[in-house]
């Protein structure tokens, strides 16, 4: 017969209560926390061109470097601010800069090209990533609005997630990747996606991720909230 667990007491009890209160707080406000984190992640890359344009290239470079592990940052696949055009597709980019984006050295140069006063300055992540995280943020806000009205959103079926969320972005991204050097598969015609397609497929991917994941997160948080509220009630502690 298993021995009953001894109740936690002393300093350890204080620590356990503090941890439980933090988890309970998170279970009640997880959507707000998620939205703030995503909103910050979405917004900071736009500060990079704003800072460069204001003459603060040092802080802007920090933003570019911080985001570089998470995005290729190719200038010919990024949005530009404060310039003549909002984007420069590969031919226009090569014409303006002399950088061939389809060579290894050219890709490296395009990654490290932040812009010029005439062209403007690129956002610190690519067009597709802008759309993905904007989709997550907007879909999260819609989810929150529905939840506040008592609407129960069911998780997206995995088949629809594959068809709408994964399919378009995979088709657009991989058909571009495999049709260009160094792959250049002979049965695929050379193609470069467009800002519209990158934005559309990225936005679909972002919104479908929210529709798939957030209802499951909500279910888990409701269970955690109920368990901890009951636990605090049994211990005679306020929640």
C-alpha cells in the first residue's frame, strides 16, 4: 500500500504556491500573452528600415542580425520601406544593384543588402514570413473575439490543414526552390514566386496554424485552470 504524500511545507510550499499561481495566471491570459509575443515578433522587423532611415544604422543592424537565423532575408524577396518601390523582384533587384541573386555569392550579397536611400530599406524578414506572422496575429485576434462571445471554435480537421495550410505554401516554396540553382531540376521550368503568392500562401499557413492549434491550447488551459482553482480552494487560498 502506497504511503500518502507528505504535504509540502515551509519555503518549498511558498515556491510551489508561487509557481501554481503563475501557471493559473497564464491559463487565464494565455491568448493575450501569445498575441503580445506574436505582435512583438511581427513589429520589430519593421523597426529596422525605420531606424536606418532615421540614421540609426547600429540598432537597425542588431535587428537584422537577430532575425537572420530565422529568415533568409533575401532583399529580392523582402518588403522595402521609404524607397521608390515596396519590393524589387529578382530582375529589378539585379538591375538596380548588379547582384545576381541566383549565384551563391549573389544570394549572400542579397541577404546582407539592407537597401539604399533610393531603393529604401528592407524589412528584417521576408514577404512570406511577414504574412505568416501577420496571419497568426490576426487569426488570434479573431479567435479571441469569437471566444469572448461564447463561440466555441473546433480545431481544424487535419485534412483541411494539409490542403489549405500546408499545400499552397509547400507547392509555391518547393517548386521555386527546386527550379532554381543549385537544384534546377530538368523537369521543372524556372520560376520565381511573386510577393502576392508569398503573402497569400504565408497568410493561409499562419491562419490555419491558429485554427488548428488554439482550440487545443484552450482546452488544455481550461483543464489547468479548473484543477488549480480547485487546488487553491481546498488549501483555503484565494485565486
